[in-house]
């Protein structure tokens, strides 16, 4: 039987937050579902999920968007991991990252949350920080703008123009991470662009 991977896009619920920087993880999970023609249904773990496959005959994917707010994402993630019997090593968290420039994608396993409260809550709920992360750069706010305000604002017009490309690349990164492993995905997505 093919192994199961849980891919969670972090964000905040409701239309008010849909297009904000903090919800880019959910946009990536939406893209992964759209590529497979899948829609989301409610799950008792306080999340919306889509069950699908990486490719026919390969790893099973549970794509998930918690219904909770970002800073309390851990409960739904841990509930889904228990329900689908997925170890933290196969829980991929896709999230926004202030400390990475906009239009940049980085992958890692483990380490600290880097000030990201959603990642911190997931690590606490799973009992370990040792899970794969696909970090989508949103960059730091200009001037003295508070980062907490920055992440809750929609992308600017120039950013919106290239957002579909970045979301698509982040979805590619998730697929490569699961299909070929962390090192292969890092070699592709951490390389300087030409």
C-alpha cells in the first residue's frame, strides 16, 4: 500500500484573509488540488481536506486547510496526522516566510519556527519540530510597517502579477519533496535563478 503524506497549507479562515500574504500556504494546497481536479470537504479534525495521489499508483496525498486561525493550526494538523496515521516526517507544512524574499521558495526539515506562530503551534501539537516545510517567501515589510500587519494585507499589484507562478513553483516543490526527497527538491529550488 502506498504511503500517505499530509500536506497542510497554513492560513486564516474566511474570505477576509483569502488573498493575504499569510494565506499563501493555502493557495499552494489549492493549486495541488486543482492540478488533480479535486475539491475540499469538511473533516472532523476542524479542517477541509482533499484526498488524492501524487501520481497514479504512487504516494497518497491528504491536502488540508485548517479551519482554525494560523496561530492555533496545531490542533487540526495533529488531529489529521492521527486520523490518517501519518508520522511527522510525512507532514509537509506549506507556509509564508518573512525572512525569505518574495518569489523565493526554500525547503527544510526541522529547526525552530523562526518567529512563525503557526509553525510553532504545529511543532508543539505534533510533539516535534522534525517535519518538512515548504517556505514561500513574502519578504519583510517596507519601512517600519509592523510585520503582523504586513502578513494580513493582500499582495500588492506587482506581487499579484507573479503570484500564480510562485504558487505553481511551490506546488512543484511539494511534489518533488514527496516524490524525490528533500535534497533533490532543495537542489532545484535553492539554486540561483538564471
